[in-house]
C-alpha cells in the first residue's frame, strides 16, 4: 500500500472516531477513491465504494463500528499496488 493511500485511510479512520457523520464519511471515501483508484485492489475498491455509498440513504449507512472495521480491513489489504 502506498504511504499516501494508507495515510488518507488512517485520517479517515481518525475522522470516523472523532465525528461519525455518514455523509461526510461518504464524501471523504469518494475523494480517496478518485485519487487512488489505480492503487486499489478490486477487493479494496469494492469496500471503499460501500463507504462512498453511505450518502445514498439510511439503508446504505453502516454503524460507526462497521465503518471502523471496514477501514481496518482496507488498511490491512496487502494487495494494494505498492509501486505508485
């Protein structure tokens, strides 16, 4: 995982810990996706899009714990392209 991508995901996790706001999480997740899409594995891309979809309504929102768990999974994904 590139340092920049890992840093952005870590900052998002810190944001979630301090201020659980599904719409803001969605916006930040989409920004990360747009910036780092080429470095994401298919698995990580799908997980990040789950977060990005949280602004589409309550039925798409995850709990704070679920978001933190998903971000932990993303941070541990070793298949993210390291060369970028």
